[in-house]
């Protein structure tokens, strides 16, 4: 069973592992191309003053995601340090 | 070194291959991997380099000579994929797919290879004439990252050359590999991504039916996969001149499934 925790929920400074991406079509493709693939580790590193978007560290690069997109990415924080 | 600019021939394969000595090389890669530095090193040009998104907005061209061959190098915008999600990606994709470069040289960042290999595999789905340049090897060494370029070449089925373009390291080898490739001394056998059975069987149904709609040098497997993804817009980018009886409107309105 997947946790219902999404990337948008994890606090700045914490890390998680991607379990699934719940969107389809070009949006899903785009996220996968940016390196957001299941099994990958993501670090939430910075949030913009308005709270949206948030910058994430993924596979060696900083990627900024809107909360709408980040909430499509389900994650697991257990065992990720 | 001679600096020059040329109009890229859209039909490089038209000439007799035995007498050709002018080759087109497409330079692709993720943003911020030192692609423009490789371009400048190879051509002796001083194209502006810097690291902000979308820097190389249009494709830049330069020429270099090596072992009595002339090469036109086309610097494409840096992209993470070839799915035409942005203007940059579309420029890069259209050039690799439809301008028939003799070789596509993919530049990647040795410090985050995993991220970069996504684009490499996408390029390999379009063309087998690919050379991988693993750049920033100096940076990787500083970060204690070792890249086994030989193993990588084996896994991908294409030549892999490690470089540190800022200092010029590895660039002579890169030119030799490009030369060996156009001379036919290197033959690639690229790793092909195989999808699940359902998808593959759809591809098998669509692929042969595409033959009448496009010239035979267009990679029909790749086009079939894009149509299955719903990228119908792609059909409008296939060059007109080679398509005498191309029923554009028909495909556009009916979509990919009418081909089944």
C-alpha cells in the first residue's frame, strides 16, 4: 500500500523516496523526464516566500515544482535520512 | 582554426557516401553540462557560455576540420528530454529527427550521469549514430566520482569519450572517434528500450502503416511511440519536401488510432 503523503507535504530540510506518480499524460512524462521517478530520493531544500513553488534536490540538480505538481508525487519518508 | 558558418544541408545522405568529406554533427545534452564549452573547444569559436536556463535559444553552428574532413557542428538547446514540451525541446527534437545529422553527439555531466542518461536513451530511440561525451570529468574527480566509460560504452552500444572541455582534455580523442564513426570504422549497436507487451504489439501494428506517410529514413518505431503518447503534432514537423502524397489532415483529425 502506498502512503498518501505527497512531496508537497514534506517540510523543507527533509528527504523522501518517491513511491508513485499519480498524474497521467504529458504532465507525468514531464515529471519523469525531470528525474522524478519512483525509487528516487528527493530533498526539499527551499520554499519561495509565498510558499509556492518549492525547490527540490533530485539526482544532482535543483528542480522547482509548483505545489499542484508536487502533490501528484507520492513519497515515503521512512528510512530516508 | 577556421571559423565559419554554414547552412545545414537537410539532405546529407543525398551525396555519394564514398566521396563525402563534409559531415553534420548535432550537439545535444541536458542544460548546464558544458555543451557550449565543448562546442567552442571543437570549433574554436567564442560563443557565449553561462549557466542559465534557455541560454542557447536558437541553434548555433560552427565548423571544424579534422583528418581532412569538414564538420559542421550544430549546438542545440539544452534539454532534459525530446518530448517537445517546450520550444527548446522541439528545436532539439526536430533537428535530431528530421535534419538527418550524420552523428548526434550527446554531452553529459559526469557528476550526475543518471539524470543525463534519460536523454541519451531517448536519442538512441531515434538514431543509432550517436556518440556520448561524458564531460566535466575533472569536476567528477574532485567529487570522487569515477566514471567507467568503457563499461558505459558496452552497456549503451555506442562510443563513450570522457572529457574535461574547460581544459581541453579528451577532445582530440573525441574528434578521432567522430572521424572513425563517419569513416565507418566504428559501428554502433545501440541499446533499445523495450516496452511492455501491450505497447510493443501496438507499435508493431502502427509502424508498418506509417511507411506511406513518411520518407523511409524517418524512424517509424519512434514516430509510432510518439503517436501512442498522443503527440499528433509531431506529424506536422516531418519535412514536406519528401512527402508527396502525405495526407496530413487525415491523420491529424483521426488521430493515431485510425492507423490501427
